[in-house]
């Protein structure tokens, strides 16, 4: 078992029992009345700073909501939104957004043969940066349920999260995996791989 799968399994075991089997119909009510303004009623945000949630692994969504509520992941808006959610609410939202069809996008400049593609598929061996694909899959579908789906995600959002991991502002990654990776990336690397991810399908 490689390191990504091992560390992901540890997180998976902690959260699966609490958040598995959510009710998508119940989640829809909250999603369309509370979450829609930023993330879209079906989880397909049209604003680059807000992540697309459609098609994301339900357990991942539930974990992030739990982390926002506990303060492990810091964001003033999302912490407030998650404050009143129960574990069942989180599971329901995960089930709803996970069942929606993601709207895909296109890379602006980082298509086949680009720096973004090289980082995503092969990492940066000289710096000890692993391929993003080793944990998030060659097409960005993630490795259910351990690692999030990335395909089609807004480049702006990806870049923001990479920078947050880089500085340690975001620290809810198992075994500091993303912090260790992002710490070795330049701003140009982050922009390139984020643009490539936006065009994954």
C-alpha cells in the first residue's frame, strides 16, 4: 500500500462510520436554501473563489464541514455556516452534492504537454514533489473516499488552497501531506497545476 492510500485510509476510518449513508433528499433542502448562494443549487459554483461541490465524495464534504465546525479548518464564513449543522446534516449535504453532476471547465493555458500537466502527472522529482495523480487519480476523480475529486474545480480555488497549505493557514490534511507538498511549490507551479486541474475531465 502506498503512502497516499495508507494516510487516506486512516482519515477514512475515522469519518466513514459517522458520515456514511446520508439522505440526499434531506440534504437538498439545506443545499438549495443555505449553500446555493455561493456553491450553486446543484453544487456547481460559477464563482472561482467558491469550490464546486457537485460530484465530490460525500465523506470528504462531511469531513470538511466537521472541520469548519470544530475550527480545525479555518474560514470565517464556512465556520459560521457549519456551526449549526449536526453530523446527520453534514452527511445529508455530502450525499446531495455527491449525487450531482459536475459541470466541467477548460484550462486556460495548461493543456497537454504543459508545466501544469507535468506536475499533475509526474510531480517535480528534483524537489521531492509527488504526482498529484498518485492520490487524486489520473483524471482527477480522486481515490474514493480518501482523496477529493479535483477534476473541473476552479483554478482560483485550487490556487488559494495550495497557498493556504503552503503557509500552514490550512492544516486539516492528514499527516501534513498537502502542507509538505505545497511547501515545495512556487506560485508559478501552483498556478500552472491549478489551471491544468480546472481542465481535467
